[in-house]
């Protein structure tokens, strides 16, 4: 059974003020959201921390307790990087495996190609510094084949007119490069007044170059796909045990219901009755009498 149901917002920045963060989460609950990812950021280019540089994910249990379990809270890590050496960090990090969702913000075209090809991530996003970066159509579809999503954030477009132009420009690049495939819409809301309802976002998706169906999927089906794919990435491969049915069956054409169905005695009784009648007929019949010839 799929545990990720309902509308999802996969980008709510973490705020040390629990009151402000709870206000955003309560607003999301009232608007009908079911899954929300709390974002933490790691900038690889400016980090000189020894050991495991990936920050420890915040404990979401107190927040979930405050919300009475009405919202499924998830940990999201957004990695900002320029070079492919980030792979050395992601492969060795223990903390990275504790995050439910991993997003990346590539600063250059080479980093974008690396994210599409080899980076173990779930979402390719942007910030105010990288929103105008170039993309490549070939690598866009490589990411689509790897079930990686491309993110659009609507809250900055509400707050700032310059950000609105840049975000619309980027969303139209998604359309021209890849027909807006695998595009999700998140909020990046920093207060409760920047949050919008799912149906408002579906209408907003039309401005971002998405079709009506793509707009609905951007907050419903595709985020669910992200979360399921992220679980598979975290838990790795799984084994499958196949048991052979011991009951012998004459033909492979039988269905399971036919195999388990008890054999009725009606046909046997009919066969027995037929045999009895044949025996009676044989008993009743007498050999023909010989007729004496007249001399």
C-alpha cells in the first residue's frame, strides 16, 4: 500500500524559530497538504569541515507531535556545488542516508550535466544565483530517464518581480528543452502568507508553461514518485523469494481459483450412473435363440 498520498510540498526551508515554522505547517494543513519536506542546505564550495560535512538532519518528531500527526514531515537536503568532486562526499557520508529527499543546485553547466548523469539525487533545483544558468536538452532527458525531477519554486515569484521573471524564464526552458517532463512545483515559503493552495498552484502551472494535467501532477503524482524513488535509493536492493506450488496440476492453463476449487462428485456420480445403466442393459439383454430349421 502506498503511504505517500495527497498533495505534497517538497521544499519548506528550515527555520530555527519553531513558531514561524509551525505557522507555515499549520497553513499547509488547512490548505489540504499531506506531505511536506523540511529543507536544509549544504554548500560544498564554501565548506571546509573535516569528517562528514553533511549536516545532521533535524529531528522532526517534536514538530510532528505538535501537529498531532496530521502532516507527514520529511527531511530534505539541498546540495549546492560546482565540481564533480561532490561525489566523494556523498559516497562517504553517513548523514546523507538519513535524509528522505536529496536535491542539488548545480552552479555551472558541467555541474548540471554531472547532476543529470551520475549524481545520486532526486531533484534538480536552483537558487537566485543559478536561476539563469544554461541547460542541455540531451542531459535533461538523461535525468528524466533516471526519475530525477526538475523543481519550480513559486513563493519567490510572489515576493519579488525580478525573481518572477527569472522563474518564468526557467520554467519555459523546461518546456522548450524537455516539454516540461518531470517538473514539480514547490513553495520555498518563508512565512505562512507565501503559501498557496494546491488548486491555485495548478492554475499557476499554466503560467509556468505546464499543461493542465502536468500542473496537477506537479503537486500530486510526481512528488509521490519522488518519495517512492528516494526510498528505493536509500534502502538499496531488495531480495525476492519465490515459492513453488507443491500441488500438481495437469495443465498450466488452470487459474488459481480453478486449482483451489474442490472437485465436485457430480460428474463421477453421472459416470457411475451411466456405467450402472450400461450394466443393467447388458444384463437384460439375452442371447438370441436359435430357430430350428424345418425339414
